[in-house]
């Protein structure tokens, strides 16, 4: 089985039915992410527009982002996309590396990618494509993934994950770190820190 199929199987089997619960757990990075994204949009008076949500999962972003937005989502997980579609997303099943090139430049006001880029080894071209597609802003996360987590993911699920936490961006509109949490059964931060980045159109 190749890595994309392993990722798809893992999310269909292990996360699709409990993704919303995990993502809204206040001890998890995802809950902090949604809170800061909501604040970001309120401060910038971003209340309308077309949203491309890459790695959209169950489409939970639509429940969190206040305003009049139209949502398009891309994900590998068919089971998650079914839930996103039930929330009103227009959905596309596929890998980000191919799906991004199906969209036109400046097609969307906002492009989101939460907890996605750690699945991709070289993200520079992907982020540039995000910026080409977005008219207003690109919002994405970078995870500070411990080596033990990388190893455990490969051994358990048979796909790689990558640490892009130290990437730098000139003139980022927002660049902040959301703290991870420490597992009571392990000494290392088993759930990685998350860095939230927003790049706006120049």
C-alpha cells in the first residue's frame, strides 16, 4: 500500500467519526487554532468570501468561521468529505499535490490548510500555489513534530510526517505558536506544538 492510501485509510478508519470531538477538545491545538482564526477574521473585518479548505476533514471550519462564506473542501478521506458535504461544502476527493492545480489563480478569497503540510516533504511549492490561488489571505499551520512521533506514525500507519516548524516567511500578517500539551504517560510532547501563519496578498 502506498503512503497516500495509508493516510486515506487511517483518516477514514480512525478519525472520521471522532474528528469533530477531537478538534473541539480545549486541550488540543485544533481548538486554539479555530479560536485564533475567528479572532483574525474579526480583526480584519473579513466577513464574506470564497474559502478553499485544503485537508478540510469534516468541514468543521464552517461551524467556526462567522460570516457569509462559501466553502470548497479537498481531502483524501471520503468518509470525512461526506460529513463536510452535509455541512454545505462543495467537495473534491484527492491529494493536495494534484488538486491544487485544478483551481485557477485568484479563484478564492481565502485558502486554509490546517494540519496538512506535515504530510508533504517539500512544502515550498505548495505554499506558493496557495498564494497564487488566494485573493486575500492564506492561513495554514506548521507542526513541531518530535522525532518519536514521526517514528511512531511510520510504525503504526506506514506513512511519513515531516517537521516544517522552522520555516520562515517575510512580512507574515500573523505568525504565532500555539502550545502543545504533554501526555501524562510520556515525558516528550507527544502532541506537537502548532504554528499558525497568515500570509496576505501583496
